[in-house]
C-alpha cells in the first residue's frame, strides 16, 4: 500500500461496520446483541407492517426492522400490534425494551415495550450509518478528478456542480440509495470515489476510453439523487423521485447546466447525456437507453460492479461479526451468501434452498 493509498484507506470500527460514536447509556448496538439478551435502547424503525397470524382469530402482529449505525435486525411485536401501528412510524426513532431470540438460526428481537424517542435523549448519530472511509480524503479525490479533466467544456460542466457550495455539501453528505447499496451518510460520495478508483486500471488497460468523458459520467451520473432523496433519520424518496427517478432527474440537471455554458459542443452534450441515460444498462433496470458508446459501457459496468460488491459486503458483515457462515436470506437477491468464515449453520440447517 502506498502512502496515498494509506491516507485513503478505510477507517472502520473493527469488523467492517460504518463508524459509530460513543453511545454510553443509550443501549447496546445491534451488532453486539446476543441470543437471550434483554436490553433497552434507541433505534430507528424500518418497514413496520401488520401481518395476520396463521390462526386469523388471533388477529395480527407487527413485523419491522430495528436499525442503528451497525446495521439492522428483524423485530416482532406479538401483542397489541394494532396499537403499535399508531405509534411506530416508518423511519422514526423509538425506544424499545426487548429480548433477543433465535429463529431459523437467525437472531431477532421480541419487542416487549416501546415508545417514540424524544429529542435530546439520544445521540442522532447513533442511528445513522455512515461511511467507513475518510470523507475528507474522498472529497479531495473527487476534486482532484474535477480539476484533472482537461476538456474545457467538461471541466466547466463539473465545476458548475462541484464549485457550488450547497450542491457540494449535499453531494458529500447524502446516501447513494435507500437500501440496496451505499445506504448511509456520505454513501454517494463513497460510491463516486470508488468508481474513480476502479476506473484507474481500466483507463490504463484501455487507452481508447475518453478519460475526461468517463470521469464526467462517474461524477454526474447520480447527481439527480440530490433531488430524489430527502434525508433525516432515514432516507425517504421525494415526490419527484417517485414520479421521475434519479436517472431522468440527473439528465435534467446536467442538460440545464450545459445550457448555461457558452459554446458547449452539441456532440459532447449528446455523449454526456447518453452516459447518464444508459448507466443502468438495461431497460428492465430503469435505463431509458442501453449503452451505445465505449464510455457509457464502461460507466455502466463500473457502476454495477461497485454497487453489487458494496451490497454483498453489507449483507456479509453482520453474519461475519456473528461468526456465521451464511447470511440471512435476501429476498431481492433470491439467495443466501457464503461468508467464508465462522461456525454458522449450513444452508440446509438454516432451512434455505436455492
């Protein structure tokens, strides 16, 4: 590792979880919970919903996830679920008293008491996952990339965004997604930083790729997420995010910025806009266009590679921390993942099948 690599290396807290602060007297971190443990603590409520018992005469129970800066855990409220639904809201901070159980080889929490958390009685950073990398080092790398673009029109386009204080501050702070990949503070910054790093050997191997164009695509392909997401204790999708989505929002923002730059070449504009519209790669993945240029193809595959590796890491980290060989079943991936470590149950013992 070189000195520059060392400066940009991750600053993780132990086992690969995003960095967390000092939370004395605010309950255990979710990653620290042990089977059979009774606890009281402050967490975010994610995806609360009512489900019927197998015996419908027994009414409904609530299932939800608890979240803090170390990850999430499944939780259940067996009694008084309808009342709980009036109190526990999506993304809201709650104080819970619960007990850790094991179901199908996985830990989950039985919530026994709960109430909304009050401002001032907990540290908000406790509830917010954040990047394990150094944000200042990542921002320095992003700005070095901006200044390194030699094409004057592309440089002017990038500076229109990254020289703007409000845009830059939000870009450096927000998550890259709500759930799938980089869903934590400074996640978008980390995603773009990683894409810049991944592009370095690709550009060396394939000098035919226009480095200035690819760099521009990397830094601006998700710029519409600044409008797509509202962010507080949790990530919420805005009305424009739900109706339009970040791909088109990114195109609109970039097109508007290009329109304010005198003499921006029409050919260059088409190349940049195509990269943004094609970066999801497939129509079924929400891409208005499939990649039709070398740079658009490079951006798409780099983007997907980084997103998927980050997604796998997020699923693998808690299983490894718990000494388990397999993750919990992921509905979106449709599989469990092998950690390569631990003494956890086999896939068959967990009750899963591919």
